[in-house]
């Protein structure tokens, strides 16, 4: 088999076979196939596409390129949950404890934030002392004993994806549906869960801005999972406005605690209950209606919050900040952004809010950048709210006062005010399963 022949075959729009895909993936990971040939193949895929079978085969090969987590020692149907990334998207911190409180094991490996989107690991590490770097045996023990563990991804999970993504990033081949789907799903398959719920974001703060593109990606990933023997479902959810009020690591943990204690923002609470219910359905706990009630009961009885608390304690975290989020370290500088005129908030440019939080120190532009757990934003006005000139739109939290002017310009520009209230927007646009697409 020659890489030259695979490049030519895909260039001409033909489908690659399983052995051919395995040859390319394994050879690249071993360093036997050079970057320039893989770059040529990726560009051919970007231009010519891949059919569903090819994409599933590529995903499986990438998943098997490194360590495959074995969760067989954990009883029950293990359910994973993945979000394609957004601003203020702290749903894992709520959904995972709810699912665990309902008897569904959650053994989740999460990533760090990059660019304008946050990462679950960074949020968890804002809890003083909490460890996300956990060995395999300890990870499994935590899930067996507590029903839940949220840790950082192993360095040897899907190494083929790591190498291929780095190449895509510098060869203008990131925007390819099969390559995006296989990148996400290879890590999910390697993580070992029996079922996977996907939260595919759409809108101004999402990777994919259009509903059509987001539904297509969700369909592709659900199909990959099903072909690889996983129970699958996906929701396409709104990221045209930040989720909840908090953007930033400790601020988002505190807001997640508020949801688990029954007094969080309405939009965040509603979405978390919907996502948790879908996780329970995948685990065989009943109909969607039944599972929605189970999720609500887990919150109202306090069992879901207790699961978060137990998980944090097992991973070395100081749970006093969960019992009383006022104990989280505060940013030394907190400054408000005020409305320039009267009006209704008709839109919030979500990506600009995410960039403003990065400027303040809550995120990173490069993987090696440090972050400040206390930095971020509290958005006091949401889409549909009435504001008066001089009223507070948001609070900026930072340890770098010299960054406030830049962040304020971004935030002020992110808020669009109109003369009339906007029409209500949806939280969830579509539900995708092996049976097809249901527009909501």
C-alpha cells in the first residue's frame, strides 16, 4: 500500500477502505508517513468529503491509536456527555452530578478551554485543591465508589487525533465535517462509555454558526457512534447568547452550585435538566418525560448537589467553597459596564463576551497560557431585558486593571439595544437520534 495511491484515490472522489484508512492513521502515528503527504490527503478529504462509512472507520482507527479506557469494572450503563463549546457553558458541572444521583455512572474525561470557549477542567480546578490529573485505577475506583469522576484527558487518548488536528490547524483543513466529527468522536469512543450525549451548540458563540451546519454535524457524530456500537443522542442548543450569567471559571462553578441548589438562572437550569434527562434516557431509565422528572427530583432533594460535593472531595477539592460559594477567591478588581442609552437587549454578541473574558484573564489564546480562576464576567442583563441609560449591563472581574478598557469596549459592543423587545428564542432547536432528526 502506498500513501501516494490513497491521496490520488481521494482526490478523485473515491471512498477509502478500512485497511487503507488504517494504513494512513497507523503510519502517521508511527512517524512513517510525512506531514506533507498527510496534508495532501486531508485537503483531498476537505474538498471531496467522506461518506458515513469512511468517517466511522477513520474515527475508529483514531480512537484505537492510543489507550482505550476500559470501564467494564464499573457496573451499569456508563453515559458520557460532550459539548462542542460555548460561552458560559458549564452544563457538565450540573448534568453529570444529576445523572450520577439517579444511578447512572459518569466517568468523564474533559478538556481545557482555548480561545473564547471555556473548558470543564479549568472550571473544576478553580475549586481549591481539586485534582483533574488522576491515574486510571484511581479514576475507576472513584466511579465505582461514587458513581462519578470528572478528570482531564489522558495524554495517550487518541494520539492520532492530536497529530492530525495540529496539521489541520495550519493547512486550512479544519472546516471539514468528517474531520470535525471524527476528531470529537475518536476521543469519546476512546473514553470507553457505553452511551454518549452530544450538546452541539449553534449561533454566534459557537464553532458552527448556522442551524443547518450544527444539525449536520450532530447527525454525523450520532452516526459514527451508532456504527461503533454506542447508544447515541444529540441536542442542538442555542449559543447565540451566553448561557446563564457567569462567564469565567470560579464564577461558573458558583453558578452551577446555584442551579444544583435550585436557584440558578432559568435558561441554564432548563437546559441542564433537559440534557440530564437525555443522559438518563440513554441509560435506560425510562421515557423522556419520566427522566425529566427524575432529574428534577435529584435537584429538589439535594442529591445532585451532594454528588458534586462527594466527587470534589474525592478528587481533593475544598468543598467549603461549594457549601458557600462566597468563599471562592475574589478578583481584586471588579468594575461595571453601563448602558449607553435606554432600550431592550435584542442581542448579545456571544463570541465577543467570550473574548472579553479571555482578555480579563479567564481564558487562554495559546495552550500554555495561564488563567486566573477568579477572572471573568457577570452579565446582569440578558436578551429580552429592558435597560435604562447608566444601568449596569455587566461586571468585569480581573487582576489586571490595565485590561479593563479593552474588555469594556468588547462588552459594550456585544450588547445590542433596540426600541422593542425581541421575539423569544429557543434553548433547543433539534434532537437527533439513530431514528433521525426531530426539529423542536
